[in-house]
């Protein structure tokens, strides 16, 4: 009977009651309207007229359904809506959203298998472990000495003749920069003008720095390049063109020609006495050429150290750090302070003669020579970023390996505790200065990233003298919370230090996501080095049963991976 009402098939149904149970007899035939009762031991209903298919009653217009009242379904509007003076919602299909507490309507079925598998693959990151990693692990476990750093490696070995042409200390406020010269711009060829424009719009952002005015360095060097037509300004201009060509074309000829022209202009401009403006131009050219060398050849040669050390020597020779500087010159000197400080990290942990047997034939193209880095005192600069850099530099100069005789002395322990205290309280001592930059969230985040990374590195490198307490764990959690909210990260060294603390998959995923976003941007080309080192470090950490010595682990990984001093700039 129910089948007939639903219109599934015409049939004749008979039901009998026997022993308290229903027994169904289906007889194929036509369904008729009406029925008659046949006496007997069962009840038979016989339909005599065809039964039309029934339709589900309409629930009415949208307003009546919402109010749960009967609707007269008049067209074009129901009478209830007309009487109430409301707009009739009609009788068609309406979309609705479940209420937050409506569990029944919020239930959804499982995703299709293809969608589920696709999502699972996108959530996983694969880091391969190869035979080279196993050999590196064996060598790391069997070395009887720790690859570290000794202070006597940082010696002064820069040619004395360099400082002979620079003027002595000059008093008074330095008004360094001039507006772009019409003559300098007019002499640009169409290709050079296009390269300068590309540098301004794109390549200049690859000059990473850390400081209050670090973001102004690209603007400053651009104005210096176009300020006049002297040899010093020409050196800055050709350096800009070389860096722009690397980012835009990346062909040997397009990079080599302007780079050689910049070096030639620098050499010719040193004939005779060099003033303050010329010295500043030499520093600016060194900044750009150092950036180019790092991005182009940092994994093959250590020549980038020549540029950062040369810029530091120029500052000392011309006494720029002792005079009253304007804001632009402070930004240039601050960049040199930053790069020379970060360079100490690679020199501290990298050893030139460390090779794996399997890599001996493959590394003949690498340049194991590296120039000495200046060990002279850094320029005197104020501000929280430079305070952190001073403490980081002092950390590199102070922390030593556990095999050093002074490691167990009370004087050494006290020195580390003082450094740790200064880093933990640097924001408290400079509260007024921090509040001054509350409107610059990017500046505040950069300061905190470098402060936390220096604290974490100091605690790890102290080899147990400074405890890894709850504060240490809180710093790590705070660091990864910052990394998760960064769109990109242009500072490789903090990223490396934080990544080494990523023991859980979630923290490693945060680090990899940030590095991928940074590399996809295309501006910062110095993150690939960090990614490779972190992947190697994670593999070694997972292979190791016992805890690896922090300094030893860094030394083995950096020294076995690169035949040149790694640049985390």
C-alpha cells in the first residue's frame, strides 16, 4: 500500500492476520481508487480506480516558514505577508546557514578521498636522510676534539697602505648627501637608467640590515650615486647597476662589466687625498658590492669579507666614527657595524680544512682561502639595535669551547652571567627609547628577534654554565610565535638560531613555511643557505641518541657543507 502511495508501482495488496502477525501478499496489477471488503480469514482491499501520484505539500513562502505558520501560497505574494506589510520571500529555494549551536545542521560528511589525500600531502614536509648524512653523523660522533673558535684567530691583517690616503679626523657636523645632480642623471645611458630604476624598485630591498635607519640605506646609496659625476660617485653607481643586473638578468657579462667598472673607479679615486664625502662613497660602494658578493658567490668564495672589512677600515682611517655624524652617515656606519658583527658567527664556527672523504673530489672548485677580518674596535653607536650587536660581538669574543682551560674559571662564569643579565634587561634600561618607536612594529619585532636569538645562542654556547631553565623555554616559544606572524624574514642569523631549537614538527613547519615565503618573494636570496644548514642539523639531531654539543654540532655542519665562510647576512 505504501508503495502505491509513493507511485513506485501499481499493485494489489492483501493483508491477513494469522497468529498475531502480518503477512503480506503482493499481487501485480493496477491500482484503483476505492476498495471493497471480502469476508474471510484475511482482509483484502481491492482498488477499483487509478490512484494519482501525490505531491509533497509546499511549506509556503520564506516568511511563513520562518514564523512556522500556514501559508495560503497565493501568487505573486501570500496574503499573510501583504497583511503584515512585509516583503514576501517567495516559494523558491533559499540558502540558510546553521546556527552555531545547531549540532545536527552543522554535521558534514567526510571529504572525498582525493581531497583528503591532497590535503595530507600538502601538510607534510619531507627532509631526506642520505648516505652523506650518515657519514657526517659518524664523523661527528667520533671526533675527539670540538670544532670551535679561539680568540687569536681574529687578528689584524689589513694592508696598512689603505689608510694612507684618507684624511684625518675632521670636527663639525657632516652634511653628507646632496640632491641628485641633473648632470649625473643626464649622462646615464638608457640601459643604466633602467638598471637604476630596477635597483630602486626591486634589487635595493636585498640589502638587509638591522638598526633604526637600516631601511634607509638603499635610498642613501642611490642619492650618493647620482649626487655628482666624481669617481667616487661613479663607483657607487656602477655597484648599483651590478646588483640590479644580478637580480634582473643574472648573466655573467651583465654583472662582471659594471662590477669591474666600480672596482676600477674605487681604485682611481684613491689617488691623492680623500675627503669625508669620498670616504662615505667608498663605504656605500662596499655595502653594495658586499651584498652582491654574498648573493652571487658566498657558497664558493669568502671574498665578501674583503668588502666588509675594507668598509670598517675606511671608517677608522677617516675617523668617521669619532665625529658628529648626520643621520645618513650614521645609517651607513651602522650597516658596517652590523655586517662585521654577523661575520664573526661564520668565522667562529667554520673551519677551512674540514672535509668528508666522499666530498673531497666534489669540492675542488671551492675556494678555501678567506681574508682576515678586522679586529679593531667597532664604531661608537647608540640605540638598542647597536647595543644588542655590541653584546652579540662580546658573546662571540667571550664564549669558548669546554676544552679551553679558562672554561671552568670563576672569572669566565661571571663574565657570561653579566652578558646574560645585560641581554635580559636591555629593554628595561632603554624603556623610553623603545616607546619612541612604538609606531614602528617592524622595528620593534626586529629588535626582539635579535635580542632573543642572542640570549638563546649565549645560553646554548655556554655549555651548561648558564642554565636552560623555564625562561629559556619561554624565549623559544616567544620566538616561534613571532616567526609564525612574520610575512618574510630578511635576517638569516636569528632564523638559524631559532631553527636549531625546533625539535618538534610544528616548530620545524613554522620555520620552513617562513623560509619558503621569504624565498618566494625573490628579494632575499640569503635564506637558501640557512634552509640547507637547518635541514642538515635536524637530520643529525634525529639520528643522534645522545645530546650533541651545540658548538661542536655547528662547527661540523658548517665546515662540512661549505668551502667558504658562510654569510648569514
